[in-house]
């Protein structure tokens, strides 16, 4: 593996400014991209993307091209850690791999994303105006019901599921005509969770059944087309992919020792001890979360991405198809919170 030593002054005070900044990893350094290049990615490279929203927090994305070298990926991870440390360890870190990017990542590029060395354009092309970023969540399943962020388009909808359209001050809870009773219960729970934890109780929830879409929803998505049907088999598949386990990390250096805390969600929030780091394994759905307690030792906090990589290898998950999200305590996302039964 390539040796790495962080270049002094790699990141300057400009990273504290609000906005989007993108670097390409070149010869062990983060080289800023010209504005005209933002949104174009070479599949043999790795990139660092910073979205700084000021007081609302920051997100660091490591984008990994499908043909990028392992050494370059290691350097990208180390640069992300350096940037995270420079910003006080508060950003949420994400590892995105080509072809499996999250909607959160794709929405950063309103003109779309393109891959070079083949010129294949990415699927998501979502517009984003100024102000609050809009999100769409799909709620699906029977036993293990979960919300999953999807592309904000009527193409994501079907008659058999429930959806949450998060517009900031308005949260639309939409129920498909063929949705099951468990999904209907869950959509209300998660809409309330967004309102109470992300908006501090200041957002309005609008309940909508299929065919009764409110004006706020139509303004963003346009008129509703004919929607696809849904089957019970799809719910059963969703149940399997929504399963999760929670592990405590007892040693982040050398050989990683992990202990399963719970093999079935919803988990109790009290399981997340502030002195430790934890891994929430939703690998069946292609996602691993690392939660960093605010009193965990600095070495553990720095090694969060390595914890995830070791865990992915141990569980034999496909590394280039598994997203990683690193969450400092207090910066938990709705997708993470939903696995806990008493977050409020």
C-alpha cells in the first residue's frame, strides 16, 4: 500500500466558507477543480467533495471511480480525514462509489453528473434551487419497514408504498392506494421524526392519499402520471434488505474487535454509549453507518472509515457497491435514526 504523509497546508481557511468545493486526488494531493469541471468525474480517479452549509453543518464526500487504484482510494480517505479534522471533526463523511451514488450526493450537481473515459452520463439529474434541499423518502416493507431516500421524481412512486416529500417547512406524508397498514403507520412515524428532530417541531405535516395531492407537492413534482402497481413480493424483498444489526467497536487500531450489541431493530437509543464508536450494519441494503460518540477516544474517531472497511471485508460485502456514512454524535441522519425505536 502507498505510504502517505499529509502535505502541510493541504486545506486552508477557504474550506470554512459556505458552498461546494471539489478536489481531485492527484499524486497524493487534493487539487481543486475549476468551476467548469465540477460535475465531471474520471472513472480512474478519486475525488473529495465538500458541501459546507455554515451553521447548518458540512458533509464530506469521497467519490471513488470504478477504475481508481487502491492507493488513490487510500489517499482520498486520508485527505478526507485531514479535512474532517481541520473542520473540527463535525462533518458527516460519506463514501460514494461510481454507479451507486446516493441522492444526497447527486443533488449537489444541478446540471447533472457525467463520467469521463466513456462519457456515460449518470441517471440522477435533479434540479436544486437556493434554500432548503428537498428530499423524497420511500417507505416500504411489512416486518422491517424502512425509509430509503430516492430520486425526487414521480418515477420513484408507485401505488403500493408510502412516501415522504420533505420540503423544509412542509413535510408531505403521501399514502399509496395499495400501501399496507404497516407502511401507513411508519410513514407517519418518520414524518413526525423529521419534524421533531430535524425541524425542532416547527414544520407542518400534510397528510395526502393517492389522488389527493396537495398544491405544495404538485408544485415540486408536477402533475401525477399513471403510477406503477406494487406486489407483496416486493415488500418481502424490502423486508430482507431492511434488516440491520448494531455492533460496538472495542478497538479501532490494529485488529478491529467488534461486539454485536443487537441483531434486531428497532434498537434502543441508549445502546449508543458516548464513550465508544458503533457500526450499524445495513449491508443487505448496501449501507454501513459508523457512529462516533463525542467522548470516544481520538484514535477511534480518526479511524472510523478504516473500521467500516474492515467490517465490510469481514462481512464479505462488495466494497465497491457498499456505501459508508460516518456520523458524529449529534449529526445523525433520518435514515440512521429510523433504526431506533425511541429517538425522540
